[in-house]
């Protein structure tokens, strides 16, 4: 995701909320990722966080008032409105949301929000009753209709002692939403991407299981890339180290059978299916309901084959649906992947080398090939999984079947 922020100009609007101090962490993460962050503090924001903190973190002068003697407002705020790649209002108070919705311009931030045509992302933070008030909800709906992005709020205990929606959503979710707003790509607008991700835990008994080393990082990257392209995304996830991104529908399914059930339920509504999960090929038939006691005898397990989810999709999907799989291989990559592509009747398979320390299970990068039924295998360099996901969707959209779907 860091690639998305490099050399971007992000105006960080900080408004009146007790969560304003969290803008410091957000600013720091954006600067670390290579963005130029211009902090803007409203009068409310200044009540909760000092300009000096944000200036120290961003290395930029914090803008606090519309008409400071040292600046020419006409030049500065219009220039920045034009230069910004993203306006990120975090925390976004009910006040700034209301002013933006109704075109008020009584301070630097509200004025510049009117002047800019850059994407605007709001991360609301306020008392639950204020957030749920029809006026606030109407203002949010109005801004969404104008194409503004929103992330959160989260739910939980609030500083005012109430419990419910209104907490500033956590920084990783804001960063994901910012990378989506910055991309401004609509190549999957209105499409539903359904994917499996993560590992399986096939129970041996109530305590033990057979699993694998999938971390869910590849599935996370695929889900985030689909979000960036405007898709509705559903992730059917087994146990994993990396939770799917904010903004997707998550279905937990820890075994191959429960994963298949979830895929079967949701497949009719999907335009693109990606099988990124490391699905267990076998399970223990009828595992005991009590923990097996240790004795000094060998423990023999009777394993039965699991259903092949990707093959089920490949063989039963509708003509407009695109089916993509992965082949986790340690040798003879193309030969094994080609066989799976054909046996599972997929449109594309990503052969990935899972033998190296820098590729496959749990890694940040992957060494992969794209195989389709009627073209030469496309070899890829070692890539970050986020870049592999980006190239995967670009390749998917170039498939003959996609041309019919996405033009249709
Ligand atoms: O999660 P990470 O740590 O980031 O690791 C990513 C990954 C290595 C798990 C991922 O890139 C990957 O390769 N996923 C597929 C792993 C796997 O099960 O590969 P396979 O060659 O055994 O299966 C081939 C395809 O059939 C896969 O799309 C798999 O999801 C699917 N399959 C396999 C068996 C089964 N019973 N049902 C299936 O749907």
C-alpha cells in the first residue's frame, strides 16, 4: 500500500474531536510512505492538538487560519486546492461534514474543500447521538452522492461515556481508504469480486487440527486491489495472520467444506471469483468429539479427500463469470499449473513458487506466472503481493470473457 502514497500531496484536515491526537500517527504513517502531508487545523482541531506536533511530524507549516497576515489566502489555498492529490479529513467532525455538504466557507479548510477537485475522504469521529442525528446522516449521504469517500466510524466506548458508532476508525483502515480514494480507478465499478483467502484448519479432535502456512496476505492484496477499482468485495477467509481490508464483506470459513458452502451460496452474485486460499485437500472423516489421549502407540489418521472448490466454480459458473485460481508449486511450475488450469476449467491461473523464502506462504513478495488456456505463460518478476494483485486484475480485465462482461 505504501506505493500508493509516494510523492502524493495530501492535505490532512484535523477538526474538533477528542480523537484529533490520532492525526499525528496518521500523518507519521503517510510521511513514512513518502507523501507530502500538509496539516490543516480548524479552530476546533486546535483545541485538541497543537500545530507544532503536526509540523514536527510532517515538516510542513500547519495551516491554522484563513487569513494569516503572512500569507495571501487567494494564492495559498487555491494553489493547494489545485496541487492536492487527496483531502483527508481525519477526524471529521459533524461541523466540517455539515459545512462541506452545504458549501459553507468560513475557514481555510471549508473554503479550500470548495475550491478543490481532488478526491475527499472523511473519517468521522463524534458522539454517537450526533453521528446518528438525521442532519448528520443526511449530510453524509449528500457528500457520498457527490463522490466523497467515507471510512468508519468505528463502534465502541466513546470519550463521552456513551457506547456505539462514532469512534475514529483505526489508522490502518484510514490508510486503506486513502489508497482507494487516491487510486480513483473505476475499472471494476459495480462488479462483485468473490475470493477465498487464508488457510484451513481441518480438526483432528477438539484441540488439534491439520493446517497450513497461508497468512492471508495474498488474499488481502487481492481484496484491496479490487476495492481500489470500485468493486464490491466478499472475502471467504480461513484462519489467517492478516485480516481482510476494511470495507469488504468477510465470511469466516475454517475448513474446506464450510468454505465450499459459503462459495456455493455467494457464487451466483459474483462477477469474478479468485481462489487464493490454501484449501486443505484432505480432512479427517468424523473427528472425535473428545480430545484424544496421548499413549505411546502410533496415531494413525484416516484422511478423506476434500471437495475442490475452484474446480466446482470452474465447472459450474455461468458464462459471464470469471474464475481464477492459484497453483502453489515447488517445482515444474508451468506443467503443474497448466494441468490445474485445465482440470479446474479456469480462465486464468497464477502459478506461484512457494519454495523460496521470498515467495509464497507468509511472504511479502511472490514469484509468479500467469497462465491462460490459449496464450503463452506470462512470467513475472519477483513482486510485492500488492503489485501482483494489481497486475492480476489488469490481466483479468484483458481476458476475452471480461471484455464481454465489463463492456456489457
Ligand atoms: O496467504 P499467503 O501467506 O499470502 O500465501 C499465498 C498463497 C501461497 C497461499 C497463495 O498465493 C496460493 O498459492 N494459494 C493457493 C494455494 C493452494 O491451495 O494451491 P494448490 O495448487 O494446492 O491449489 C490450486 C487451486 O485450487 C488454488 O486456487 C486453491 O485455492 C484451489 N483449491 C485447492 C484445493 C481444494 N480442495 N479446493 C480449492 O479450491
